[in-house]
C-alpha cells in the first residue's frame, strides 16, 4: 500500500493546533495563574501534534470551531504518558 | 470601523464580532461604533457564567431530563436500509462510557470528485468491493482435512471469486502472508495447505482449518457491509464495521470528510481534539434524532471532561472518576470499600477541596457563595514579645 499523504490537521474533525513560544507560554500561565501541569493534557504521541515536534511541558494552542462562539481558543500542555 | 472591532477580539467571541461587521451600517461614526461595542461587551459580561457556578450539575440535569424521556418513548434502533444503527439511550450510554467495542460500528466514507458524482456506477461498485472485507470463508465452498497426511483442502467458489475479482494466485498470496509455516499448493479448483513442521497432528490441522476461514482475502479488515447512498448530489458509502486508519489510505476516498462513529478510533488516528469534536457530534446526532433539545454547551462540557487527561475517559469508575484526587469523592461514586481500603493502605491524604467530600464531613461546599473564603494575615509579632 502507498504511503499516506494524509494530513491529520486537514480533517474536518481536527481543529488547528500550534505550539506556543516561550514568551507566549509565560504570558498565558501568568494570565490564568496556573502552572503548565494544571492545564488539560495532550499526549506527546497525539497524531495531531506529530509535526509540531513538541516536547513535554510545551503548551499547544488549539483554535476550535464552536457552535456558540464561532471560534474558541483552548490550551493543552504536552504530557508524556 | 474594522480596526475598532478588532480591538475587541480578546473580549468578545468571534461570532459576535462577525455579526457586528455585517450589521453596523457603513457610515457609522467611530464614537458610535465604540458605544455599541462597549454596550455589547457589558451585556456579554452579564451573560457569562459566574465563577463558582456548578456547571457540571446543571449539565447533568439538562442531559438527564431528556434522557429519561428517551428511555420511555423511543425506538432504540433505527434501520437505515438494512443497516442497524444504535440510537437513543443505549447509544448515549455507549458514548459516555467511552467504550472501545461498539454495538454497531459504522463509517461514512466520502469520495473524491469523479467517484462521488456516481455517474459511473461501475466505479462505485468496484470501490465498494475494494472496501468490503472478503474472508476466505466467503469464497470457498468446502474446508476438509485429509486424515492421512494432515493436509487441509480448501475448495474455492470460482464464480464468487470472479464476481469479487480475485484470482487463485491472489488468494494464495493473502494466505501465505497471514499464515506462517505452511506450504500452499494450487490444485485446480482448490488449494492445499501442508504444514512445514514434521510433527503435525489432527488437532493442529483442525485449529488451522478454523483459523484460515477468517483470513482477509480482499478489502479492509472489519468492514462487514457496504452501502452506497445518495446524499445531496453526491454518493457516500455507508459501512457497517469500522476501520478508519485503513479506509483513509484509499486513493478514491476523501479522507478529510470521512468519519466513523467509533470515538476510540478517531482518537487514535486524528488525535484527542478530533475525538472531543466527535463525542459532541455523536451525542448531538442522537439527541436531534429523538427530537429533543439540549444546549450544545452542556454537551461540550461533558466532552471536555472526558478529554482533559489527553485520552478519552468514560464517565465510569474506571475513567473520569478514577482520576479524582479525593478519596472520599471516589468512594462516593461506586465501590466505596475498595477505594477506602486502598487509600488506607497507602496512606492517602484528602484535602477536602471539592464538593462531595465536604458534604460528607458536613462543611460548606466550595461552590457558588461557598467558594470565596476569608484569609487573615496574623499581626506580626515584634521581637520583644518573643
């Protein structure tokens, strides 16, 4: 079988994922008074972030399409297990 | 005007801003636009859920009430042209429990342009056959064991094979790939399998005979039925059985719209965020099909809760509840004795941070007006008093 040219992030169910830079991450944690451990998690092996080359502790920004708000932003911290 | 609206990007949701862009007349002065936005922001702030509001409880009631209606007055199964679909309460429970094995797994396969139009029925038929799983059992008439030398003879149904479009060679290839340690020989209308190892026994041959019946000859493993359906000017293939990972690899398939109702598969292939969206879609599908009305926010909350840990967790004592940090909260759900004994064995500490455990010990719960608390800075003692 041919190798897949399929891109996970283009599927209708997958929202846009992007990695936050160090400064943005610090700002976010400051804004919500949390540590990255307290954020919802996303697995390091998650297929949606394979191409982002994320390390444990990084924060992933997710822009979801929402039926109520149009667009909503969500953050997940990359976790090992 | 556009730049004033964009100032509010952090404060107001995107959907509202889009509405402003459309509805505020072009000639409106900057001060007036600002006034409108400021008023809208005030309204929006008022409409938000207060800190400390028990949103989970409200969501539970809002989903639970129509849920009881559902048990009473619906068909739990609906037939979509010969195909069974679980609906109603059983399906809701299936989703919320985060089950991996579904009662009726199903896929909706969208096709790329030339195939979707359905102008060439021949193509559709060909594709459908390529997707549907054909097992050795389906294309053979007889399996027999020769007791003298423990060979297995499989009589092939040549007509059926022609229909599906497989040759004897392909069948032998498929078997040799999935079955190790056997020599395969073509014998006109049948194929003969002989074990390579010398120590063959009748038992061994019998086991193999049963095993090879399930070998996939053609198609995608797990897809039991295919059914092309016309949906708004295009053909969609609906299948019973699901195998998202393999179907997405097919060239004719529009991989970006194809979905399955198996949330676990979506999580594996598309990630946790896609799984969250799938949970919302699936629950909504059931609720809508029953003519009930539940606000999307409640369902989003449930889906978010199921997905916080990075994998889909069902709302069961093995899933979401096992993640709770409080021993008493876990014990209050199901199997209390197990939880309390385990906690006692390892010396767990309960900080009484949440609702259930505070109810148990007769303290105010940290919800609503119980949430804020006073903190007092003790007057600092001067060195003399020491």
